[in-house]
C-alpha cells in the first residue's frame, strides 16, 4: 500500500483542541469588551440626561444588547473550565471518610 500517508486521529484532535482554545479566548475577549462598553456607555447616558439635559436615545438599548452578549458569551466561556474540573457537592457534604467509623 503506497498511498498517501493518513493523518492519525490524534492530529485531528490536536487541531480541534487548538481551534476550541482560540474560540474560548475569543469568547473571553468579546465578553470583556462588552462589559467595558457597558461600563462606559451607562455613565455617558446618565451624564447626558441629567447634567446636559439632552438625553441620548441609544445608550439604554445598546447596554441591553451588550448585557445579553456578555451573559451568553461569558456563560459559554465560564462553562468550559468548569467542565474540566467539576464541582461535586456530595463530596463536600460528606464528613465521613471511607474506612473510618
């Protein structure tokens, strides 16, 4: 069999893991950017409304969109590390150790 060399499964697994790592980092960056933008546009809207007496129409809807983006994309980014190290409430509630009475 002198065909082309076949790629082993672990090479595909490594490339998949690399893509997922970049996607994870993109989720963190997008979520953090949304949080910073929310932090900047809410005070801007308050300042324009009460100090300048000229309210802007876009800060509130934009902050709602950013909060939804922050929640969903940030939730996806948080889910990944917790999947690796699951929290086991039953092990924390148990004070008895196996083999002891």
